[in-house]
C-alpha cells in the first residue's frame, strides 16, 4: 500500500490509505421493528421489566449531566461471580480494574484493534466468523489470516491455529466462541492452552453467545497466568439491550487499561448505564430466557430432523438451514410473512444457507409454519 494522495477526486482531503480502501461493515438493519426478528441473534422478547422500570424512572438531570459509571464495574464482577442456577462461578476472583466498559462489544473490538493492531501486524482468526473483525483489522493496515472451519460439521481448525500461532506470531488471535455463524464450540481448556503457548499474542475470546451452551473460558481463567487473554461479553443478546449498547471486556488490568485508553471519555450513554445496572441485577430473567431458547432449539431441531431439511446447529441461539429453493427467494418470502432471517450469501463454506436465530417455542412455531409453506414441506 502506497501513501495516500493529499486530495480525493472531489477535492476533499484524503483520509488514511487504509480507510480509503475500506469497505464499511454495514448490516441491513432498517425497517425491522414489528417483524419477527430471527436475523441478528438478538433477544426476541425484550429486556427484563426491571430494566424498563429503571429507564422510566430516569430523572431529567440524568439526561442533562454527562454519564457516570461508578459502581458498574463492581456490578459486572458481582454478576460474573454469581453461582446461581448451576453456573460455575470463577476460579480466580476478578477485580473491577479487570473490567472494561464499552459502547457494545463492537466498540470493544474496535478499541482492541486500535490499541494493539499496528500496520503490518497479523490478525489470526477463523472463517467464516463474525464480520466486524475484518474491517477493524483492515483499518489498522493489518494482515489477515482467516483459517477455514473443518469438515461438514465445521470443526475448529485447532492444529492449524496452533501451528500458525508459533510460526507467524500474530499480534491478535480472535476466537468467536461459540462461533457466529457456524456455532462451532471450542473447549475452555483448549483456549487456555493456546493463550499459554502464545504469550506475545493477545488472545481475544468473543463470548457473545456463551450463555446458551455454557462455553465460557472465564470460570477457568487466571489472568495472572494468561495476561494475554481477553474475554468479551455483551448485554445485547441475552439481556435484550442491543439497542442501548453495552459490552464488557474482561482481562488483566493492564490490558483493560490500554484498550480503554483509546475510547472517548463518555462513549457509553447514561441510559445504557441505568439499563445495565438493572439487567445485571436480574440474572434470573436472562436465565429464564436462555432456558426458553434452549427448549425452542430442541423443538425446531426435531422438526428439521423429521423433515429431512439440511441444517447445522451447535452452540449459540442460531442455526444454519439450507433451503431447497434459492435462499434469496426464501428470505424474501419469509419477510413477506413478517419473518426476518439472515442470508449467508458469499460467506465461505456456508454460501447457500440461511442463518435463523432461535427465539421462543411460539416464535419458532411461527417460523416453521412459514418456512414449511414456502418450501412446500409437510408442516
Ligand atoms: C460474535 C459477535 N460479537 C460481537 C457482536 C456485537 O455485539 P454488541 O451488540 O455488544 O456490539 C455480535 C453481534 O451480532 C456478534 O455476533
């Protein structure tokens, strides 16, 4: 890549060359309200009533004053340490300085690349995976090594990743666990093993969907042993705060400090802060939602098995379905019936599939009825 020209053709000043070459990550997110949203793996029923109560009680001066974050890191620690509902709790206690607060995990990912990704450094990750890692690497001028999942069941390419960690010494390893969109799960022991073997690499584990199959590395993590490990969690998917934006990075205090240096002082707004306190304090609501999704997951996979439709389902609150007809036509026909699903067109290994988020049983019944009609299956 050469140096950027001083001006663009319009006469406006040219940005950095990496930005000029960048294709922005754009998700088709308009006009979704009122429809059954099975396209972005969001919570499909909304947040806890306690979140809504807390938001309604926000006084005017909270809006006029810059946001305050006191106590939120402590609330995250308390939530993560909570052993209710059979959750394993933490082997090593966390301190508030080990929690980074971000305007969604997207902002955390952006900050990680900003803080750690130098021009020419390598990002090692998998393919297909969450779409925002690539533009973040590109805007830093990083080289991307994206290793395909293996086999028809999309197994994690452990041996290749191990070898490349040693051979290429990437600056960043991004692991989405379970992976969006393949659902591939990697055992916490294996993540820790990778982190121990590559102390110069920041190993980032994006755990947005861990709650659905209990895949988190956090219960076993000891950040004094693996200070190069960084875990991402969000209140978007299970807690239902996608619209307010609240994400967390959990790691060694040094890494959290460095990643937090590249954000603005008030990037998280005070509505999100209020909602986060209420959501973190009502884990029972999230647990009940997750339990509903798991029941719906069993229900839809039984239907798919009985109908012979090719599908792939592993971790997370989503599955991949290969329709008989053109996926674009099926997606459009479902949309006409008020149901949104996500096309995987152009994604390596899974081109031709649709990603369908899993909501409640009633919602999956609604999806199945429409899908079976569109595909002329026996419902
Ligand atoms: C794997 C993964 N990471 C991060 C994000 C973004 O999370 P947030 O809404 O907290 O920014 C998503 C959202 O779809 C995701 O699927």
